[in-house]
C-alpha cells in the first residue's frame, strides 16, 4: 500500500470530537455484589474534567501508562461509555444521550487489541458485511461496500478465506475493513497492534496511515509503541485521568525527562540523540527518525 500520498488539507475547522469537562468513574460494588455509592472524596475517577477538540481529518495519538484513563477516554468517542458529567459531541451529535448511540457509532468506529475477538463470521467477506447488515444497508450496497473496503486494506484476494487461517496483521486489517464498510468519518484504534508481531504491526500501521492520508478519515490511535506515535499529527498524553501534554510529536518527545516521569518511553532515535547530547555531542532534541539522526550526525562531523 502506498503511504506517501499527499495528505488532504484539513484546515476547515470542523470538529470530529469535542468534549468539555468530560468526567467518568466506574461503579463500585461491595463483597455481596451490591452497587456502592462512593463518597465524594473517595471517588476514583478514570477520567476527570477533560476538555478536548479533535478536528476532522486529524491523526491523533493518545499515550499514557496502564490505568491512566486513555482507553476510558477513547470509549466515550463512540458511546461505549457514557460520561458521569460533562459533554461530548461526535460530529455534532450528543454522544452522552443514549438515544444517539447508533448515530454516533455510524460515524465513529472502533478497532480493538485482539483481532480474534472481533471476528463473527466464518468467511472474511461475511465478517466485513456484518456491521452494514446491522445498519440495515441494502444487500447490493453491502456487496459494493464490502468489496471496496477489502480493496482499501489490501485484503480483497482473501475475501473467501476463513478468518482463523489469516495472520494476526491480516485479521486486524479485516477488522478495519468491517469498520470501513460502515462508512465512518472517524476510526478509534485501541492498541490495535498490541498482540501482533513486528511484521503485523507494520501492515496495520501502513493501513492506518493510508486511511488518514488518502481518505481523510479522522484517526484516534492509542498505543504503547512510540514509533507508531511518531506518525501522528498530534499527541495527547493522559495521566491519572487528565490531559497533561498536548502537542505535535517532535515537541512531546523532546521532553525526555518529563515523559519518563510519566512512565512513558520516547522513540529509540530520540533516546539515542538524548544520550549523545549528554555525552557532549550536541544534537537537536526533536529528532524522531533514523534519517534525521544520520543527517544530524553527518552535519556534526562536517562541523568538527
């Protein structure tokens, strides 16, 4: 798949996701399984007072250590969770209103960690068609959408295969095709490469980039892999249920000490550049790729 296509211009100012003071905590239960109402001071918030806007067409990456609240936040974006307080709009629709759930999910799809948990049929093309059938799409239109979605993720030739015979990366691309066939404007990826080998991760991330760059789909990507976060337009870092950093990748990862204090790594290239700078080789703190590091080292050698 060609991932070098020029990205469309996303400067219209239209918002895909808007939250204001979004807050959520999970219900608690006693030893007998009865729901317990916690006292105000004892509430353990999973996310608290989050205000965030995501423009249409943006590639946003959400980072945070385990338990930081990043997945809880993302699940509000397609109404898998409803807020305790605050507001959330998805393409202008009130996602906090249960009556709007299907409207929200038709606009914002979600892909999860384990591709096996997302397979519902014994044939690839039937699996991809499942979401469209639930939306009541006409059979002829489903056929057209399924074929196109499989072509978009380079899986059309596997349309008659059994999903369980595919590799992890291929299964995840089929899951993405199933969301694509529903024609969403936004796709939320909740650690979609966590259970894949390096080859599978590359396959999936190439697909994610293509969806954003070529088709202008808003991408919200949650990951533990910093090399994946480098691909984003913007990174939001969540810690203890609140946004603590919000900037472009170069500015986020140049703050090596701050990232490590939050229990997060930085890309290997950035780490190497940081260590070299500490050893007397002054390098730009904003290096993210191997090519950038090589160029900086060559420039340093020329200036010696």
